[in-house]
């Protein structure tokens, strides 16, 4: 399933899926999406989290080993993979697919990627996630959308900001991307 950031809250009210892939170049929204999923998981009894940073030294057998390890204290747990490059390589892709196809019922997999391109969407591991779980991509607001995005962010924390302040913030924080 493909989700957009504005659909996540409604999706989480309906329950959790076994695997989530969060990708994008907007770190605040990416972190908030991850936090929302972990919060919902905690409400549903996922009381333990194993976090892995997938870099050049990461050993993919650790993912398989993690699935087989029974927790002494938690009934359900989250395996949180941070894959900054968005590219697990051949071995990693195979390992992720095998893990998802044989996931224990008491485990939820959360994968976060900072870098992403359209070619990644066509890989087997991503297609497996879309089939068995949820794929959520967040985008930086476009320059024209930035003022409204800032206004909504301010309102969400109870901050009243006038149009001049919104305009100034938009000019100062705009990335130039459209």
C-alpha cells in the first residue's frame, strides 16, 4: 500500500501493518511519521525496539538473527532499520524480502531511508513492502506551498503568526526546490 503523509493518521486509526517503509528528503516529516507509527505500536503492545543503522559495515544476517531472537520481556517488538542511502544492495535486498516473507507475528519492521530516487521504487524489496505493508514517501514542501505548510505547523503547536512572519520564514527557510 502506498500512503501519503496526510493519510497516515487515518491509516493508523485503523491499525498497524507488519512493515513500513518511510522515505524522503524532509527530515521533520520523516521523523514525525516514524514517531507516529512507533507511538501507535506502543499503544498496541510493541514494548521493545531494536534499532540498526545500515551502513557499509552492517551484516545483513543480523536482521535474520533478530527475527529469531525471542525477547525475555516484550511480547511484541519493532525492528527499526535506518538505511540512509536507500540502497541495501543485492544482499540486503534479498535479506529484507526473506525477512518480510517469513516475519514472526510479534515483530513489526520499520525501515527509514533519507535518500531516494524513482529507481528504488522498482526494486523487489520495495515492491514486497508495498505488497505486505506500507510505503510512505514525504516531500519537502514546494516554494509555493511553504507558507501554508509553515502556517499549519505553527497552528499545530498553538502559535499565532501573522502573514509578514510567515512570509519572512518562507523566504529564510525555502530551499529553492520547487
